[in-house]
C-alpha cells in the first residue's frame, strides 16, 4: 500500500515548509520560473481544449500543470503559502526566511509566466501579424473579466475577487497536501488532480495563473492597463490566495493532526537531511 496516513502527512507538511524556506535564491528563481511557465502551459491548454469541447473537459485537463510542478519539486508561491508559515509558526525557520522565500518564488513565477505569455503570443499570432483565433479571443475576454469586470462593481468586485482567491488556494493547497498522501507517482497524480479540477471548473482566482492570463490578454489586445492588472487582480488575488492556503489548509489540517504527531516532529537537523527529498509546489 502506498497510502500515507494523515498524521505522517502533517509531519511532511512541516518538513516541506522548512526545507523550502532554506532553498538558495538561485533554486527559488529557477524552480519558480519553471513552475510559472508550466502553469501557463496548462492554462492555455485547458482553454484550447475547453473551446473544442464541453467546458468541464478544460477543467479536467488543467491539473496537468500542478501535477508536473509537484512531481518535479518546483516552486509555486501559492502552494508555499500553506507550508512555509506553518514551519515558521512551529519554530523551524525564522519569519524573515519565509518572507524572502515568498518574494523570490513570486518573482520567479512572474518571470516564467510572462515569458510563456510572450512565447504563446508569438506562436499564436505570428508575432502579432495575424489574428490569434478563438483561443486568443478567449484569453482577451478572460483578461478583461478578471480586471474591468471586477472594477465595474467597485467594493463588491474587490470583495468578490478576494473571496474567489481564498476559495481557489484552499483547493490548490489541498492538492499539494493530498499529493503527500501517496508514495507512488500514480497516487500523487490522482490525489492532486481532484481539488485542482474543482478550483478551475468554478472559475476561482489563482495569482500565478493570472500572471500568464492577463499579460497574454494584454498582448492579444485586451484593453487592460498595468494598474488594472495589479490593483483589480494580482494584489487582491495574491492576498486572498495567502489567506485561503494558510488558514484553510496549512493551519487547519495541521491543527487537527498535530496532537498525533507532536512527539515525532523533526528537529532542525533532521529537516536539513530531508532538504532534497521534499515535494514541490
């Protein structure tokens, strides 16, 4: 049996958060950039498939991105929101180390996402020489909906985008933790797939997905400004993702499982030994 019991998963959550916080800047940037680009790839794939079939099929395809990120041990800032603060709260790493890790991974995710947006724009529009077709049109519509669509409703729009971000990263971080419940590749894929499908199918807001979608939409001609992107989406979505991942996955799961593993919590030295063995995202 490759099933890993919840009490052991709680230990892995703590170890993973500590190990990720100790990664060198070079690794945070490279792994973050690759993760951002891969999530962009899965987003564009899901949109393309969704336009050619019934909508749920796109949502079923989208989790391939997170699965790749988890299996390769790459860094996604949204997944880290559930794990790194947990490690800091329980004395495994100092808060400054957590903030530094968040910053570098966020930057890496952004660079990778925008780089893929540019490459995708070139591939789909012949570097702006031809119309991008239905996929490009859909990305434009999504970029507008994710910015001007919320701005049109003022405070209610801001509350909505923040709430959708909370719900999104609750599911994303649940996918990251569920991948820890199996020691097999197939088991990790199946476990992570379920909550990621849930978030994408319901149109919740993910900050790294939007690092690709909104710049890509702007390249394809969406009337969205840089300030629209950050004020009405990137900033509130990142904050909402942090709240959802930390409160509803990291703290909630560890709080209920901690009594069963408290005596087995690893030391700082044991964390260092496991540094190269932790799951991604």
